[in-house]
């Protein structure tokens, strides 16, 4: 008798391995041919996928089974499992172990004629491996089961292809008619009845479609700045972190450039591999739309950037001409403004890996533009080769809070390409005549702020104090030499030098009031007297010499400045 397990024609019919259009065991139990089947063990595996059907007619079936297979059998081969003439229950347990090890999805057994019941050891093994073990009705015909399963597989694959084709045609129409990301996201959302968002690689949300209005907001995948935490998801289908439902993610990329992600979220679940494939097609169309946007934006940005560069250099024309031209570009500079400059801290991050796709500078510019556009659409934002320049509306009373809010939103969870950047802010100006000087103030603030506080500093020009003067000295070696000449060994980085510098700075801050300094540093009066003697032995009689105190104060400021 020919064994179905050895018929190459049946097994040779292959479905796309990564298609995912197969049935689950739970779905199979709804088929008419399996009506009346009883699940006796392995309920934990009902979600497993079935891509194949095979019939076991010989006891040594293991060499022929494959993963994701539904195996059907009568009690006859089971009764002879183990190779002996007598029935061996232990052999059935070992058979289930072998089937589970080879990835078989489920085992359906028709009992009655050759086997009255399944032994407890076999049930225990199935339960242990979450291998669904089904008892089939006596009247079930294996050929009917196989026919229905393969029909379901083909029907589902056809349905998936139809969905993909309809989505492809709809998205193609959107692109040809000049549609953009909102239309693409809307088409996907309507097709799968899910909330959809498209974001940049670092999570800056570019568009959302959420019919319920609260599904996306309920996710814990957004930080305080509104950035979607792309680092907590991955391309493909997954359960929503810390919440109900499912999330499907596809990367938006073209020509080796990462443009972001398209994300679908269904609070009630129901997404599947078909959704992922549809998102991948939508991602391709989104990449085309983004590429088109970038091409247009590049031309516009160059034009805007060239004009703003001229305005910051004072060669863009008369004040009236500058204001009028800015108005034509949608910018409002006829109001109190401050110049804000943001620069990546690449100089202090030499080991940072290069970002894929758009460079870090482009991503920082995009982040600044998106954040500021949400707060004031008339505020200019332009990215140059090494910095981002923004002219923000300014009220001296609220400027610090406004800039702090901007920087926090751009940085997010290390947003803007997740690269550290420093920010400098000029004084408030009321006329474009002062743009060149304000621009110079903002750039100087970046330099001094980074030297004083390190990467990620936010510095306002009005708060730089004496560091504004020190920043004018372009020769860093000269500043170091000055600090060493004045402070001597105190200019070093040893623990003792740092400790003594603190004492010296506190003395200067209290105008050399010994009692007040002792209280501030929690020293005994005599201990501080001893320290003063030690300090004067190094730097000279600073308590009595006002000029020396001035030199020491400047030298201590120089030592505070980083990057020298």
C-alpha cells in the first residue's frame, strides 16, 4: 500500500514560506470536515500556524514530517509505534516529543477501531509541548480534511493578494494625483480599520490617522515631547508594549536612505502578516512621497537659506526689503525676535557612529523645523552645513522658558537624530538691522556654553558674563598659559588642586571674609586660616592684593571653560 507520507506530489506543492496566510489550529476546528473534533491536550498551541497537511500511515513517520504541519492518523500506526508487536504507551509519548521537536503544529487521531483511547503519557507530552492533540470523529474522511485545508490556504492567499493589489492601486492613484503622507496613511487606516502614523527615523511624527482619536494617544510609546519611541518597536507584527492590541511596523526607506517608519495600531488586535505586507507596500509609496518632498524642500531650503545667510551677514538689502522678502517667504521678522543657533556636539563625540540615510545635521534641522512650526509657523528655521539657525519670537520675560521648551522638544529622548547638540541664544532685538550682531551673539553663546557646561549646553548671551570677553581670545593655548601662570599647581586636575580651587573661589565669592567662607565650606576657622596660608604660598598674597584677586578670578574662569 502506498503511504501518503511518501507521495512527493503532495509535499512538493509549496506556499511562500514567509507569506503567513496559513490557518491556525483554532481556525481549523471551525472547518466542516473537522466538526465534532475534540481537543484533549495542548490547548496552549491553538494559535500555531498550519501550512501543510499529512497523513500518518506508518509508525516511523518522523523522518517525513515538517514544521507547521497538521498530521492526521488512525490508531493503527500508533498502536505499532516503537516497532514492537505489543502496544507501547511510552512509545507514543516519545512520538509526541519527536513531532514537537520537528515543529509539527497539531496531531489529529481517529480512535475506536485500533485504539480505544489515548494513553495519559501521550496527553501529558502534548500538554507539555503545547502540541494540540485532537480526537477526530470516526466518520471523518482524511481526503476531505486535506481538501478543505488546502482550499482555505489558497483562498486566504488569494484574499491577501487581492488586498495587496487593491492597496497598491489605491496608493498608486494617490501618488499620481499628487497625494502626500496623510492620504497614504488614511488609505491604510481605512483598509485595516487601524490607527496609522508615519514618523521620521528618530520618531518625529509627520502624520497620524486615528478615527477614534484616542487609540494612539493611549499608547505608552510617546515621550513628553510627542516623539514616537521607535527604539521600542521593530519592523513586523508585535503586541503593543504596555497596552492592548497589536502593532505592525514597516520601515520607510529608499536607495539605502532611511526616511522613517509607518505604524499601524489596532487596540482590539486582528492585524496579521497581510497587514505587514500591505504596510511594506505603503512604505514604498511613502518613501516616494518623502523623496519628492525632500527634492522640493531642498530647492526651497537653499533659496531660503541663501537669503537668511545674507540677512544674517547684513547684505540682504535695506531693513524694509528684508522684512518684505521674509513676509513673502511666510516669515515674520517685524517683531521682537532672538537668534537661536543649534550645533551638533560632534567635536566631543568622535566615537559616535554615522547615522544611516540623512545625515545628523539634516535630521537636527528637520527636528527644529517641525518643533518650531508647531509653535510659530512664521518663525524662520534654516539649516546650514554645521548649524541650525532660528529666529524665534522673543519676550525678554519669557524667552528662557520658550527656548528651554524648544530644546526639550527637539531633544526629546535624545531626538533630532538622537545626537547631542548645544544651543546659543542672542539678546532680544527689535529690528532686522541688528540681525548680524545677534547672530554673532548666538554663535558665541554656543561656543562658550559648550566650553562651560559641556555637550548639550543651552547658553544665553546675557548670562555669559566675563566668559564673553574670554571667548574673544581665539588662542586657547594663550588662555591655558595665563591660567597656569596665575594659579601655578592649582591649574592642574589633581584632587588636591580641585579642592583648593574650590576654597579659593569661595573666598573670592565672599570678598575674602574668613568667617563666612568657613561657614560656607563647613571648615573650622583655624583650618581655613591654614588653607589661606597654603594658597598664598602658591598664588601670592591675594587677600591684600585686589589686582591679584582679579587675575585669579579670571584664571579660575578659564579653568572652568572646557574644550581649551
